[in-house]
């Protein structure tokens, strides 16, 4: 199962995810934490959720499609849509009664404008594109999106109530920690990823970073 939170920046995007993966075929949870966010290009990242191993295999297909190719963002999105839609349809053939969604998120710094963006595509919306481009706009999704949104928003407002500055690392870790307390199918450690002019990918992270990282500090 999955919990993912995000935050749009002027020049990129921040994502945080839990690390639990369940295999659709066996129903078993992987014994070790797994990464759900991976670099896709120098300034964009790809994140998967739902259908456990099937989603991760679809992500690998996307990497293979674009590896070494100078594709536009539109071509990357089309490749991701094709890979994830075909993987989802294949899962319905092997497990026709399952109701687990599959989704893919591509986010980071737009290669043309330099602005932050997120594009999410989900099986329960036929992989239509949902975009975020506005700075300081949050993003929430997961196996229980309402819980993810309510809990992460609670953390966000508690951290910004007395300050106009936010440590995204603290926000991400604390949000995933509280979600895991309320949903046993979500687990720490967390993964923290930032795609701007450079890529920052921290995993595994179970507690607040011992030293503040200025790359995660933003004005809100």
C-alpha cells in the first residue's frame, strides 16, 4: 500500500513516500523497505503507487523506453501512460476481481519553462493527466487518499502556524509517520525526493535529519 505527499516549488517539485510494497499475486508484504521514487531525467522523477510489483515493473519499462533518448516531456508522459495502462489491463486478465488502482507520477522541473510541475495518471481515471503547476500547491494520493490528505494537511498547518518557512524534510517524515500510525498498511522509513536544478533522493529516512538541509527549506 502507498502514501505519497508532494509540494510544488517555483523551480521544481518535492515528493515523500512510504516504503511498503505488497505483491498482488501472493498478498505478501516485501520483507525490506522499497523505494517508490526514482530519477527519470536530470530534473524529473517518477513515482509509482498501487499494484506493488506490477507498478514497479511498469516503471522499469518506462526507464527502458527513454534510456539514452532525448525525449520531450510530452513523449515521456505518453510512454508512461502506455506502459502503465498496458500493465494495468494485463493485471485485470490475471486477477479479474482485483480492485487495486495503479498510478504513476512524473514531477520535477519543466524542461522548457524551468517551473515546477507534477503530472499524475491513475487507472481509476483511465490514466488521464492531472497537473499541478502552481507554486506552494500540495499533492496527496495513496491507498487511502482522504487519510493522506487530512493527516499531511494537519502536519503542514502545525509546522507553518508560527512561521512562513517550512522544512520539507520534516514535513515529509512527520506526515508519513502519522499516516503509518493511523493506517497499518503504510510503513516507515520514508523516502524524500526533490527535483529542481539538481536531484536529491534520500532513502531510507525514519527520523528528522540531524542537520538541516537548506535545499529542503522553502518560504510558504
